[in-house]
């Protein structure tokens, strides 16, 4: 709500809430009933300007690489909505200046700005702006993943955002070719949306020059295969909070401001005509991605178990061949094999474990409490898709413990093997009989590995049907770039290599491979 300024005869307006005036350069700080955290960590939050109403609302999401001027652009958009003109002496600051001592949670926080009470000739609706932190920062891919995770929480939260009108990429005009980092950013964000968002993607061009020429950045986006509107929405607001006494600079700044106003008029018209999209399909994409990630985490250990089991059985086969004379002479003998066992290890984060199978089915399971464990991403239709027994969700427990696979050298005797693998053969057991039985178990182990992968393939196939970017193709290349940059932090390099291995595994899973035997993931003779 605006009230006539009583301090002077300037004719200015100021907001009754929260004490913003054109006579002060004010940063909007958290005020009672203004800022609301939408999750416990405070990494998904909402700031409300004005009194919420039930008039039409448009929601836009802005994202971009660090340094493209996104925060200044959001401040400019807010000033346009609030009715600020170039000639006005002061500007409103919706986004405060960043502090150097930001915590990790602040640098990954997703903020929703709601602006109510200013529906008029300029903007005929209230506006919700979703601000994402700058991707591709020096903190690396882990921070980028946290930003994506916070967006997911926003879209799935009961009090979050459930529909969207535009997804906006903020890019500099002089980008003649998107960098690998920028392509990774766009792919990562697009990968969380459903295909129905494709026609609602816009580019907001910063540091733009005046004129009707097409910005090089639009061509770069098109060449990168990123779906985007061809509309030229250009802004140059480098002088947003600065004043100059030089007449030539003033004229130049005024023209740039006018270019921004023209683009804002076009932007508002686009928001009026674009179809509002429900985020239901996007939520389906997010759920499928979480299930896929749970599958990948879960099957990695199991694939290693099945492959190691095949190696163990091969070792036993070789021992039987080498000691055929002793077996035929009914003599016992000893040998050693390497096997795996799961050991319970304390963890800082909660995991979903199966009591029956004695293994971890979902690492870092943040969503489902114990009573609602059937909502865990590893569980579908109240049955675990990860553990070997495909056990009921009721057989699982949420705890700060993970089962870690540990190799173990075991001493065995021929009599042990005969009891273990000779059951049901009857009569005199020969070395050939034992080898055939073990070979049969090897084939069963291969089939088990294939079935484990089929669950993940089904997730990938579903994502290909509904996701705007089923598989971010630049993920492996971007991780390679980060590995190349890391010269000192060995632990970070190791973590990046693990991420790359998962990215490669997912990218290798295509719809065409479904139903085929995944021989590449099993041990061959």
C-alpha cells in the first residue's frame, strides 16, 4: 500500500509497509511477519512486500551464472513494479548487498520475493520472483547441487510454489558462445522441470546495448540447444544506484533505463499471454529423479557384491580344478577366498536400512520419517526396490547408521564347499558336479545384477517421457573441468570422480537399452 509523502512537496509515495521511502536507500531486512523460512535450515525462504491478496499473480524464476547482474536486475524489476522512474532520486533495494562472510547455507538459499498491493497500469497483477543464487561459483558442484535441492524443496513444500509462469535465464549480451559452466547450469535447472515448461522459458539479457540487433547471447542459447523464446528482453542497469553530474552520462543512463522499461513492458505482456503451468509434472520429475538417485546409490554396492560373488565363485571353481585328484580321492583340503560382509557404521545423516537383508537401501534419506517410511525414495508401492529381498517398508528402519561393505579373507575347506554347493546332487559328488553347480550360481548372480539395473532403467525411461532434460549431457564434461582445476584438494577430486562415475552410469542408461540383457555390467568368462 502506498501513502502520499508528507515530508516535502515532491509528490512522492512511500510504502506503509515495511517503511520504504524514496528518500532513503533502504535494504529490506527481515521484519516480523515479513520473512518466513520454508524449511528447517532456512535455505528456502519467502519475503513478502505488501499485504497478500487474492488478485491475479504471476510467478517467475530467475537463474544465471555468478556475475551476470541478476541481483541488480531483480532490484530493477522490483522498482518498475513499485512505480519508480529514472528521475526519482532514490531506489528501492529488494535484495541487500551480499556480505563477504556469507555462510554456506546463505550462498545456496533460494528466496521467494512476493510483491503485493501495486497492481496498476504498469503491472496488472502481483508478482512472485524466485531468486536462485549464482551457479558455477568457486564452491563447486556440491553447492550447485544444494541450490537444485533447495528448488526441489520449494516446489514440493506445502507452503511453497506450485505453479510458474516463466523460467528466466539471465545472461550477458556479449556471450557469443555459452561456456561449459553455463551449459551445465541451464541443463541442471531444466532437468528438474517437466516438458510442459518448454514454452515458458525466456532469456533476460543484461549489460545490453541499445538497438534492434539480436543479442549474440540469444544465438548462443539457440546453438546450445536450449529451448528459449526469441523475444529480445534487454537491460543495461549498471548505473542503477549511481548518479553522475556529466550530462552525457546522464543522457546515456536515461536511454538505458528507457530500454529497460521497454523490455519490462514486453516482459509483462508476455507474462499475461503465457499459460500458467502447474508444477505437478515437475514434481513427478523430481520424484523420479530422487528414486533414480536412490537406485544408483543402492545398486552400486549390490552390483559390486554380485560381481565380487562371481569372482569368488570363479576362485572356487579354479581351486576345484586344481585339486581334482584330491577330490576324487575323497580327501579334504583348505584354501582361502575373498568375500564381502556388511559392517554397521555410525553416520551423521539418516539412512533407510533393511533389517532383513542387513544393508542400507537409501543413503542420506531426508524426507520420510519412520512412521511414513513407505514414502522413502527407495520404496515404491510399499515395497523396497533396492534390497535383495524386495522387503516390505515395515522391515526397514530410519537410523543414523549405514552398512558399509568390507572385504574379508575367509578360510574354507573342501568339505565346507561340498556342504554348501553339493546339496541336492545326491550320490557321489564329483569335481565336475560341483563346477556345474557353481557355474549355475554364477549365471544366477549375473541375472541378479541385470535385474538390479532394470529398476534404474525404468526410472530413466520415465524421465525421458516427462522431463525437459532427461539427462544433463554436460554433467560429465563439467565435472572433468572441475577435476582439472583441482590441483591440491585430493578429497574433493575423489568426490568429483565418484560423481562422474554416477553421471556416466545414468547417461549410459537409455530407453533403447530397456529389455536388453546388460552384459556389460556382469563378469564374463
